């Protein structure tokens, strides 16, 4: 069987199972069993599949995923995150679209302490969306910023998906984590500027908010007490890696310990809250590791079948340059993002993209950030963007799915603009990790 036929069997079978609604991990596992029999030598191939599976999930580089998820879950389930929102809200006064700006600023803060885009969107949506609708914010202005900033969570560390991408793609995890900071902050700033401009030009989208709040120390206290310590946790995670004191795993463990310590210092750490956080962490981490288990063998089967080599040789024979190949990768990722989840995007494309990138000499940190932004945009693109469904789940029943899609559209456009900026000016992604980590 030539490489084209092998690709058709493997990729066609996989996409067919996903289209039928088979869970991602089980779809990859089924294709792996078929591939092991056809290309790894039958029964010995099945034995090798089992060995590969064990090795894939015992990799020490995956350990930060658990700790990064735990950081956010502890702060959410203990209630510290809610106090932080109040701290941000009291500082932002008399600006157009005030609550939308609060959502964007608070979401940026949570991006620095949470490894879950869905958790950030659900939290901000459940807390701020009802209040915005109550104050007659236009549904698009109420929902759009919350979904948009939830996606930025993927770029700003700690990010479980960044760790997963670095591990699967063979990219330095510490450098990739740091590389997402500048693009994430730029994207957040662009979203805030858009909200301010849009609400200034059309005040009916967000009625004037006359909230003045307390004065003096009472105004600044929640921010100083609840927000600054959380930003300090972010500084601990990034700083410990930057100065070489800790590996990504050790810095993630420091961040998780700091989150638990912060909740305890605030007197908000309860047995029930910690139990919920641990159970949710186990559920999310277990799901990710089970998918990794299936994806590692899938990449090896693609290689053994000749599909990876054949595809790379085909691209090489076309004489494509760096930007042409990169544009093709981006288009593929954006299309996939409309239909499948982010982990599946990685597992399907990385076995092909990484050999091409290495052959063309593409900076892997640069490519990794581009990959993350494409996945982030996939969270916001219909029909299957995960954050669209998350928002629909926390929105009132009167909100239609079509309204959710329209609310996300401007932020997809601005996300594409930031993506284009990074493609045209790579230092936006590569400068900070080079400076901090060398």
C-alpha cells in the first residue's frame, strides 16, 4: 500500500469516526488498532502499541498539565477568583462599556492563573453576563468580550494546551509558555480598544454606567488583597523558569502550591472546595493523558506507513517557501478549528507539520505560537467552537445560538489580525523567550 492509500485509510477512518460522534480518544484508539495490525506487524504491532502507550503517558514533561489545571480549579472552587473580579471591577470607573472592559481585564488576570479556557469563560459568563443583560447591554457586547478573553487563556501561561503542544511537537515547553505572553497581552489590549471604540461610537450597545463605588482604601483594597497576590503567582511561575531556578514542572508545582496557600491565607480553603478542585483536576488531566496515549502511536503508525514521509516529500517537490508552507498550515488549522476540538487538531496535524517545519528551517517557537492562536480562534468559530457552546450554556434561555455566533465574530477578525502581525513580525512571539530563557 503506497503512502497516499495509507493516508486515506488512516485519516479517512479517523475523520469518519469523529463525524459519527465517537469520542476523540476512542476514535484514535480504534484507528491505532487497525494501523498496528496493517503496518506494525500484526500481533507484535499490538504489543508495541501497548508499550508506546505506557511510555507516552509516563513522560515527565507532561506533569505541568496537572499542576496548571489545579491552579485554576483551586482558585475557582474556593471562591478566591470571585473576590478578584470584585477587585478589578472597583478600579474601572466611567468608561464606555464598563462591564465589558471589566470582563476583559479580569479575564486577562485569570489567564495568568488558570490553565482552562472553558473554566474562565464559564466563570465570567455566569457572574457578569446576567448583570450586563440586566443593564441593557446589547447581547453581542455582553457575550463577545467574555468569549474572546476566554480564548486568550490559551496563550498566557499557565496553559495546559501549551504544555501539551510543546510535548507532542518537541518544542521547548518553557520557551513556548513564555512566548505566549506578549501575543496574549496584545490580543487583550486590542479587544479592550475595540470595546471602548465601539461603545463610544454607539452608546446604545452599553448604556452609561454611573457606578462610582467606594473611595480611597476601600476602592483599592480588593485589588491589592486579592488581585496582586494572584499576579504574584504568575510571576513565580514565569520567573522561576526565566532565571533557571525551576523546570516547567517545578514552576507549575510552585504555582499550584501558591494557589492553595493563597486560598488558605484568605480563609477560603475548605475541604469541600479542595475536594472539588482535585476531582475536576483529575477528570481534566485524565482525559488529556488518555488522548495523548492514543495520539503518540497514531503518529508512529503514520510514519511506519510512509504517509508522513510521502507528504513531506510532496511538499518539498513543490518547492514551497517558508511563508507559503506556513500559510497552508494556517488555512488547514483554521478549517479544522471549525469542526473539531483543539487536542484533535494537534494530533491530526503535528505528525505532518513538524517534519515540514524542520525541513524548511521554520523557528519552532514562532510556529508554536501561530499554532496556539489558530487553536484559540477555533474555540470561537462556528459551528463547533467550544467557547460558543460554553457561552450558550451559561446564557439565559432567550439567547439564541445565532446571537452567540454573531457576538464572537468581531473577535475572530481581530484574532486573525494579531495572527497576521505575528506571521509578518516573528519577534512579537520570539523576543521574550529569547531574552528570558536564551
